[in-house]
């Protein structure tokens, strides 16, 4: 039971971290008010005009979120700490992959995002599993 709760806690805190960084990104690079995010043509056009700095912040958000999720889950869990951390980080990695596939961002950004987020999840799980809580 504690393992499941630690995964949930890690994912919730990780998603909150992603949310905070992406809100900063949106305050620096706001979306046009008339943008229909459900329209692939409009989203593609919007993404083509975004500077790479905006994508860098998105990647940073995903990396930080996966690290935090894996770290917290690995730290709080009592057994299989590294694996539990990986599961929590893997949830955020899944969202990163889903985002890369559905949003239509540039391929280089997608690959970089997925690779860095994977490494962050592994590192977060490893560091979190080495800490003892409760």
C-alpha cells in the first residue's frame, strides 16, 4: 500500500513541478488568445514560430517533473525503492512521450525531451532510493 501511495505522491508532486515551470514558460511566451489548441493546423503554425528557448523551458519542466516524481517515490517507499521511483518517473515519461507525439513539436525537441526525461527519472529514482525516510 505504501508503494502505491509513494508512486501517487511522487507523480502528483512531479506534475505540480511541471505545471509551475510551464506556467512560467507561458508567461514569457504566451499563446495567442485566438489559438484553437484542438486544431492541428493552428497548433503546428504556432509551434513553428516559437523560439527554441520556449522548448527549452518545456524540456526543463519535463526533466524536473520526472526527477521529482522518481525521487519522492523512491525516497518514501519502503521496499523496491529504485523500482518504485522508476515507476513514478515512468508515468511522467509516458506523459512526455504522449505530449511529443500529439502536439507535433519539432523532432529534435521531442527526442531531446524524451532522452533527458528518461535520464532524469533514472537519476531521481537512484538518488531517492538511497535516502531513508520513515
